[in-house]
C-alpha cells in the first residue's frame, strides 16, 4: 500500500521542528510535518522544489510511504513503484536503501532496523535482477551518477519494520547547485579519513568546502580564529594556503610545525590582520551573536574576501539567529552566502561564503 506523493526532506535527528518552521516560512500552505525521526514531508509546491534550506540534508521529490508486513513484500512494492520511471526514462540509475539516521552523525536511533534495511536492499536487487534485467543493465554505482550529474536516483528510507519511504527521481540541482536528490547514501562517504587531522572539527570544514564548491588554493591567505588544536588550520594548510592560527592555546605539534602556519597567541575576538586575507575561518565556542558580530566587523573593515564561520546555538532559538544572519547577508550583499546545518554540525550552523561572492570592497582598497 502506497500513499500520495509528497516531497521529503531528510534532516538531523532532533532537528525536525526547525526544518518544519523553515519550510513553513518558505511555503505556508505546504503542510510540512514530521513523518519520522529525521524525515519531514510536505506538499509538492513549487517554492519547495529547488529552495536552498538550512536544515535539510537531502531532498526527495515524489516520496511515497509504502507499508507491508514482510521485507520481501516491501521490496516488491518498491520495485513496482520504481518500474514506471525506469521503463519510461532510458537513463542510468542508482539505488540505495538505508534509515534516516544515516544522515545524522553518530546516531543509532534506528539501530534495531539497520539490518532490515540492508536485507531490503538485497531483496530489491534480487527482484530487479530477476524481473527487470534490461533495467538492471543500466544500474550504476552512486559515484558514477554523481560524477556525470545525470541519472535516476532510487532512495528508500526504512522508518519502521513495515514502513518504507521511497523516492524515484531524476537527478537535478537546487538553487545552490547541490544535487537533488543526493545519490550518495550519507554525507559521511564524501569525506576521506585523514590520520593527521588533530580533531573532529576538521571534517566539519572539509564538508563546508564541498558545500561551497570552493576551498583555499595554494598561496591564498587564511586567518583561523580559535584555531587550537588546529583542525581547521590543517584543512587549509593541506591545500597549500598560508594560515595565521589565532588562539592562546597550543596547536597540535604537527600543525604548528608546518612552514605555512603562523601561530598568534592573541585574543581571537579582538584580532584583526594588518591587511585583508582570502578566507576568515572561525569555530570559536562563544555566544552566537558574538560570532555574528565578529563577522560583521571583519566585513565592515574589508579584511576578508570569503569566510567559513561556525555559529553555536547555545540554547538560543534558531530563528532569531537566522534572522540576524539574513540581515548580515543583506547588509553586505553576500549573494552566495549559504547557511547550513552540516552533517558534522551538532547544536550549531555553519556560514559559508566563498571569495568573490559579493560584499563590500575594503575601505582601505577604496
């Protein structure tokens, strides 16, 4: 049994309400609601089809709810739902079945049905090989679909033992140019493990580079505020950038030993370089409005061409913080500013604005 199609949004477990609030502000009549932990669905209204959202980590067009008592029946119904598009559109395709917590870092809320999701994937594959051999010939790994930017993505999210949410959609892009729906099974698979990275926050910045479609280049300059132990500094250094790491605490010795790293034991909140840099990086644990104020001062002084800045919520209502960020973007004409609750973010969001993304010129340059 299948429900009427809606549009699905995958978010971090526990962040369903902020996502619902965000979708409602974009499209008040979309009736956004939590379908399960980590999954919000809404009516298919035009305003939600391509919008760039803060809290959604994946968008699933035409998602339907399928229910059946047995895993084999779920797999059969999923296959039947996919057949129409796979038969009518002669494109390569990929498929993945998992649980919504695959999109939440270190979450095990669906641990009791992880094995069933894996079984469902195997049964779907078996059904396609047996009854849909021609379609199976066009099946490709998700990496190939992602690289070509063309194909059909079949996504299954198991939310209960007998409940599957299924999306079958052609790969497109949202307003920020991000693939929709994402062909990969989790954002985590996009990042390579780095044994030298001194802390977990390194992966937060690595993910931000992917979202930005831009990263420091060899010879560019960065200032990392609140750098210790050096995760963000290391991320920029390994790309050939020159980094001024500002923190009273010690850096990891391997990071501090890099020739392109200058460690300044200054107050990060008060520090300002003598001349403008390409990237301002900041992951300080301070009040959210203090972080936004820091960015505002740097932009007003024309001291950075681009930035990646993490803003901690620290118990504050996300909407008030997002409103302040929106005002910041408008004031400085930051046309490509993106605000994301990244896979590696916890009670925080990340502001991403690549160089040459708009904004006022430095007063010193004028």
